[in-house]
């Protein structure tokens, strides 16, 4: 059970890093059109889209990825231990 917990924890952390890289790629023209950019778009956009619908942009700044990363962090630090304590 501990190995599954560790695997899920690492997966959530890697996904957070993928979102951060995806966000940083928006600062570079054409970066999202690269093969890495299209891959990150396919894995990050389905998760970010609900947050973008709920949280409005502040001018030209989209803060929804910050909230999305905070939710992942919360799930990793509090959600997983509670889930595995029930099992």
C-alpha cells in the first residue's frame, strides 16, 4: 500500500511540474506548437479548463493555473493520506 501511495504522490508532483512548464511555455512564441508543447497541451488543458471556466482572468493574467496547482498540492498533502488511512 505504501508503494501505491508513493507512486500517486510522485505522479501528482510530476503533473504539477508539467503544468508549470506548460504555463512557462506561453512566454515563448511558438513553444506550444512544438512536440513537447502539444503533448503538454493534451495532458494539461483537460485539467485546467474547469478552473478557467470558474476563475476569471485578471486583465491579461490567468490565475486559474495557480489555483489548479494548489488543488493538486492539497490533494497530495491532505487528500492522499486521508484516502489511504481509510484503506
